[in-house]
C-alpha cells in the first residue's frame, strides 16, 4: 500500500493493483505496426512503479535503450466490483498518467514471446498526476488530454477514440483478475509516443488545465 497526498484536489489514499491496457487506440497500434486487438490487451505494473508528477525529477534508467512516453487516462476504482455494476458507480476519479516503456527492451521481449514486465514495470514507470472526481463519461468525451514536452504538444487524445471503452475495460479486468477499491487502470495511449530525453520537462494536460509536471532524469 502506498500513501500519496496531493497539494490540492482529492487525496489518493492507497493504490492496490495497477492494470494497463495496450493498443487501445487504433492510430497508436498502427504507428508501432501492431494489429488492432479484438479483445482488451491487459498487463500490469508493480506499485513500486508509481511516481507522482508534482514538479519533481523522475529518475528513469538511461542505459537500457530508448524509453518512450505513453500518455494515458488513468482511472481509479472506488469500490469492489460486482457483476453488472455501472461505470458511474465504481469509477471514482481519474487523472492523466504516463506509462513509460523501455521500447527496445519491449521489442526484444515481443520477438521472444516473453512477458512485457521488464519493459513496463521498472521504478517510476507509472507516473500519475492529480486525480479529479469522475463527472460522467459524456463530460469526459468533451475534453482532450495531452502531453507537452518542453512546451510543445506531443500527444493528444480523447477517450471517445478508444477501441475498448471504459465499461468494457472495467468488466474485462474484473472478470479476469478481480477489481476493487484502490485499483488503477491505465487505459491506453493515443498516437505520438516518442523517446524521452534527459532533462525533458513534461506537463500533463486535461483540456487547458495542467494536472501535473515532472522533469526527466536519465541515470
Ligand atoms: Zn501504455
């Protein structure tokens, strides 16, 4: 269990499991020359991977090939899953996060047919910014999320472009792995993933609001 506190907004008391959805936007699947999946593609990260984007440096491995940023909507589950439960009743808040990925390592793992954990589960690979209360799916579809690197927008997405919507992801995750309070789900990245560089200043945006920021330190 990890205690996280925020300067403003709601307090994220604990994180239990961290689930992630791969290839959930068609344009991103295509840019990495992957096929578009026919059912949700899930993987997970250890809680040690969590890091807050609250202005501080984020230390990432600099000696294991390229690291890509993947900017994603991260949802937080607020109560135990029950069959048939609606999104509005189980999703309590969300934020913008980064699923950092050791891309060269992942490419090698894919070739061998090995699990992705080495490429996805390293410390600080799961960045989250400030969580805000869930205000309904239609409200969320009105606002784009984005990532700026050194002041330049490099990724932009909207949940309406997901291949598998949030309700499908929640049901699929619960059915296969279990889902309860304090679980986070990274819901997939839109196109525009790219290599992060030492000293990059990253800011995570929800519409016009900055939800979090960090500076990359490769070591
Ligand atoms: Zn991802």
